[in-house]
C-alpha cells in the first residue's frame, strides 16, 4: 500500500509517518512539503520520493493521503486529493479554519467518492477507550456534566498566525475534547459560551480560552483550551475529562501514564510519558479502512465539522459576551 | 476578657466554641440552640450557659460578642438584633441569601458602631494564604487563567436545609462562595459571570456547578463546585500566569494518610488524608476578630467583602437559571 503525505507543517505528521513505517505492507510513497530542504530530509528519514508540487504526488495515485498542512491549507489539499481520485484522505484537525470551507471539503469528497477522515487520535488512548466502555456499561448512570481541559504550551510558528491557523488556543484545543464528548455521549453541542483572551504572551492571537458547551442531551461541559503551560512546566499540556454522573464520577487524565524525572540536564522536573502511542492506533485504524472496503474509518469529515463549529461559536461568543447557538 | 455567646450549636457552632477556648482573652459564656441537647453538648465543655432562644443570649448584659452559626436565612434577623443590642457580631458565611439583606446587615452594624465579620475562613487556610503570597510576590508573573475545585458529597445539616435551594442556595451559594471571596481577594473586582449547574435541575441530594468569572483585570477563572463526588472532600487550585504556574491539590499535598483495613474483607479500606496544622484556620479567623474588637480595628474580611462574594454567587445562580452571563455590578 502506497501512502502520500501532503505537508509536514503540523508536527503530528512526523509521528504519523513513523507509525506508517511500523506497519507491514505499508510504505510512504511520496512526501510533499512546502519547504524543499525539510521535505528532502523527511524522505531520507521516512522513505519515499520528495515532491515539490503536491499535484505530482497525487498523480502517482497513492492509495491514501495524509494531510498535515497548516489549518488554512487543509481545504486546498483535501479537495485536490479528492479531485485527483484519491479515495482515502486523513486530514489533521481542525478540519479547516471556517465552516464554509469544511462543508465544501466534505461535499467535494462525497462528489468524488473520496472518504474523508479527521485525525482525532485521542479516541485511541487506552484510558479514553476504557472510559467510553465504562459509560456504555452505565458505570456512573446518566451523565449530568463534564469538566474538561486541553491545556497546552504556546506552539508558535503558523499556529499563532491567524491567516494560517484560523485562531489561537481556542482553535487549536477545542476540537479534540469536543470530539471525545460527542463520541462518549452520542450527542451534539447546541450552544457555546466562551471567555477568551491573550493573557500569557505578547501577540495578536488568543492564548487563553474557557468554553462552556451545552449538549442536546442536557449535559453541560466546560473546556479550558489555554496555552497556559509554562516553559518550566513538567510537560507540554494535558487532556483531562471529569464526567459527573448520577451514580458516580469518571476522571480521565489521558497522559498521566508518566514517570516524574528530576534531571540536572534540564534543571527542571519533567513527566516522561510511558503510555501507549495514540497515533499508532489512529494510523492503524485508518490503514485498515484503506485495506478493507467494508471498514469505514470511524472519524468523518462531519465529525471534524461538528468540532470546528464549537470553536467558531466560541470565538463569536467571546466577542459578543453572550452564548451563541449552533444550528 | 471578651465574653462570647454562640447562637447555633451545629457543626460550625461546636467548632467555633472549641476555637474560642484556644484564644486568650476570649471566653464562651453562652450557647443557644432550639435543640436544647445540642446547645448543652457544646456549652457543657466550657461551663457556658445554655439557652433555647438566641434572643436570650443577645439580651445578656455580659455578652460582648455574638457568633451567629445558624442556617443562612436566619443570619439577617439575628445580626440586626445583635447590632441593635450594641454587641459585636461574627456571622457564618454566606452573609445572607440576598444582597438587600446583606446590605441591611452591614448598615445596621455600621450604624450601631459594632464590629462585623463574616466567616470567609478560606483566607486563613495556610495553603490559600500561601497561594495569595505567591501571586503577590510575582512568582507566576501576571495571572491569566485560574482554576479552582471544591468537591464533597452532599452535606447533611439541620432539617436537611442544605438541600433546600431557597434556604442554602446549593453548592454555589453555600460552598464555592469561599472560592469567590478568595478569587476576589486575589484578583480584584468582577466584570461578568457565567455558570451552568444543577441548582434548578430538581435532582435530589446532588448539586454541581461550573462557573466562569471574568475579572476586570482580564483574569479568567473557572470555579468548580461539587456535591456530586462520592469521595471525601477535596480542593484544588491552579494559577497560570505569564511567568509561571502553580497548582495545589489537597488529595496529594497531604502530609499524613491513615489507611485502615476494612473489618469485613480485610482489604484496604478508606484512606483518609489529613492536613494537621498547629492552629486551625478557624481559630486564626476568630482570633483575628477578637483582636479587631479588642483593638477597635476594622476586621480583614469586611461586610462589604462578604456582600461582594455573595454578589458573585447570586450572579452564578441567576446565570444558571437564565442561561445568560451576568454583568457586574449587580447592585
């Protein structure tokens, strides 16, 4: 199986490439990257041919493509892949920077018979999967509320350029947890209230966000998307979810499988993660769906759109200081 | 020697009596509770007189200070009576169930020239005063996003009054008002409040709220209050700034844990984290009030502070009810 990779602008691409290379019968056929030097060194590391034009890569008819370009380039790359006849597309989150683009991507994939998947690797964290199983087994009764966080470190680069990213901390860290909440509850967000701001860095994009999301099943949830982890913090950030049920509470701290390290090399404490690699579960599932026409990749463009809608509504809410409905 | 009468011999009244016994210059001489047995239990430890009506304590000539440890709806009438009698008054939090009552209580104490302090004891908890010191020292730079949690099972009290929204105001008004006062102490005045919660859900013996506060300084605070957690009581605090971050979790920052084998299975039973300190925050709080009276100084926690904390709690409840953010000030 031949996989094309379009852009390594998002750092997750390197992890996805490493995961691909661990799978039997799968090879990275080609890599497109905006920066030629970086792209060529990537092909040396992960294999495949370097393309300075992604259309040339698509013309080689890879069995699937993985797109990790900057958020605002997702649309161009996804639609080009669909139109070139690629049947399986995995796109990094957020699906795009605005709802119109996301809908057009979904439509174009449908029209061209391409299956569009969105990379929400958090669904493949064992603790998250176990939590969902517990919920299915009704371990805590009816869910009433959820308190969640997706904290991070300020990533810099195109992430803090609005025309490339579509937004800062809220755009970056809303989609993952919203997707997990939708997946856990089989319910969609209907209203969002948000406070947002630039509270940590001197820049023109939000680095702090606190969302309150109302779901159509009556559950309310808060989500802290802030890039509030400092340089001195022991790790990059977190994904935490506390689900309050009628009969109990489920707490997820998705990356808590770590060792506390105190090394004089760094002169700071660090939490060294030893848990499973969520990306390998994601990539394996994607490849399975490429191999087997009866198996659909479970995370669709529609899922990407639903998560994006919350981030877009959050920005609007933070601007008007009112809750904003999602139609 | 300042002589103290305690009205209300529930959990707080009993604890306050113990605290006063550790304070030089203070002596509990009378305890009142409609439940005579409860009053006796507290009073007998300190050879104090027992009453079934608080009015009788307020009427005692030799009482200098009255400590109101009654359910919230009874705060106002008692504070007004104490002030009218020209005695100093300490009152448990929250100051009142509504802002108008709180204002009247403050006005009455001012007019009577008596000292008035409300039990926002969190300011005297070692971990919270240490956190305030860290913030003030600039350890985290300019604060940006703050998170607090205060979680417990549903409290039990006289006539299950905690379960009565009209009386207690649920977890928002009765419990996380502590955090509201602390946050306002640290970060100043509030711009707006938005909240979701179970206060009006009709689900019995559970309450839960997630409150967002935007401060005028720009700080965004997330305040969680839970009477929905099956585990024992715990609190957390995280302050992230542009130059650092600190976090505290009472479940892990505990120097002593006692684990007992459960008698039937022989396996590990409940582990109770303990946090012993030389002087309890409640004693420190009451000692400060005693000093304020003795030295004729305004207490650190003013009636106005208590009113502003109440304002945040009421705004959160109103937001839960209406689904709309509440702009400040409400009054």
